[in-house]
C-alpha cells in the first residue's frame, strides 16, 4: 500500500525539499502551509493553503491516517528576524499554537509518529560564549537559558512533544537543526541566514569591492546542507530513537571564514566591512556523537560542497531580480 506523509510547513525551505524527497520515495504527500513554495511548484499530491494556528485547519490536515507526519511549520527567520526583539511575541505565540494544534490533531486521529524540528537555539547562552569551544551535546540543554524567545518556544515545544509521548504513547521524534542552508531558501527577504546573506552580498559585489559583515566576523557557527538535513531527519523518523538529537555539521567556521569560502567559490576577492548588527551567541557547533551512536550516521560532505551548489542558485536569483528591476525602470 502507498505510504502517506503529512508535511506541515511544506511551503517553506526545508518542507518543500522534504516533499520532493518523499515523492521520490513513492509517498503520497499532503503539504500544509500559509503559502506555497516561493521558488518552485510544490510536488505535494495535496496542498492545504491554511493557517495551523487554527485548530480546525490542523484537524482538516490530519483527517486521515498518515505513516509519517513532519511538523516543520514555525514563525522563524535568520538573526535579523529572531534577535531584533521585534518579533518575539509573534514568534512565540504563532509557533506554540501551531505545535499545540498539530499535536492535538494527531492525537485525536491516533496518528502515532510525528517528527518535530527543534533548533540549536534551545541551548543555553552561557555555554556559547567562547568562539572556539562550543560543541553542544544534547544533554547540556538544561539548566535552560536560550538567548532568544524563538529558542524558548522550541524548548517548550520539545517538552510538549515529550509529554504527548509519555502520556499518550505518541512516537515523537525530536531533532535540533543547526543552520540548514541550500538552494530555494530565503535569500533577500529579511529571513535569510548567514550562508544565503553572504552568498547574496558576494554575488552582488564587483570583484575587488566590499561586503558588509555583522560584528567582527569572528563569531562561529556550523552549517548543514539541505540534503544532509533531510537524510538525517528521515533516518531518525524511521528509527526507534526519539531524541532530542542534533542534526548539524560539526565543521565549525567563523563568519569571516564562511565569507572567504564563498568568495573562493565565486572566484572573487572582496574586502570585509564590519558593521553593527544582530549577532546571537558567540560560538556554536553541533556535537554529532549521539546521532552517530544512535543512528550510525553523520553528515557526509564538507561545507564547501554545499556552498558550491547554493552560490550559483543565489547568483541566478540576484540576476533575475536585477533584470526585473531594470524592466521596471
Ligand atoms: P521556513 O520559514 O522556510 O518554513 C517554515 C514554514 O512554516 C513557512 O513556509 C511558513 O509559511 C510556515 N508557517 C508559518 N506559520 C504558519 C502557520 N500559522 N500555518 C501554516 N504554516 C505556517 O523555515 P525552514 O528553514 O524551512 O525551517 C523549518 C523548520 O525547521 C522550522 O520549524 C524551523 O524553526 C526549524 N529550524 C530550521 C533551521 C534552519 O536553519 N533552517 C534551524 C533550526 C530549526
């Protein structure tokens, strides 16, 4: 019998890629989102264009048996969105409602297996003050002290999923994503993250010119290519391991280092202009011991391979935007 999957957040970056992957595997897929994917047609068999803050929409989405439910819908964005402080109420309210509604709808329909995308942002700020030594093990989440309300909501929702597991026997799977990037992600709408933002800046700059980098650029992170994220998520979904588990790369890089890598991919030499901006924690890296131990898997490709696939896509977006602009003037 054809397997059925529900992808909440199917109009978003990771969700739209996940739909494609599940279709390749032969699933019948229903997507739900406030919006359709921005950069390509959805491949979902059925797409509910609806608001999961509304419990009626959540119940409509889960109106039949699903083998796999992926809950990726959230009000989220990059540092410029999460750390400005201006979106905290919306982020917490919207994402908490989505999780409450989707879990309740799955429970009502006796849908047992649900994957939840949590985030590296749940880790305490106090363990991420050093740019050089910040590998985050899953069991260091408590005592909790995330540095953003986005992180607090994710932590609350992790607990919500675990409570539904304990009290109702739901087979929840919780992953903590660490900075996922790739083609067809936000690149210029204020929700883009560092790899996309830097690819855009490099693509728009003339060789020998300048690009702006927020802060001193010595803050560190790791970045995981979208296909690796999907592989890790699906493996966890089909395993007996509830998590929470990190799904991230442990190839830590400074933001200056990331920009330099993109410049090499682009074949451009540019100067950095360091400007004030929202920064988040000083350092963050994924610790992959647990995922390796429990799923026998870790990301397979270095950061640069993902950038080699992402940079050309962003270059094309920049060119299309420029053509549209000049057609208008
Ligand atoms: P995204 O913003 O591209 O996708 C989220 C989708 O949720 C969007 O399409 C949005 O329209 C949808 N959504 C928001 N509110 C909704 C509502 N009320 N009803 C229905 N749909 C709604 O983000 P993404 O990068 O694809 O992230 C997917 C998930 O992974 C999110 O939960 C995010 O918090 C988590 N995550 C992502 C990253 C990353 O680096 N991309 C890192 C950590 C965690």
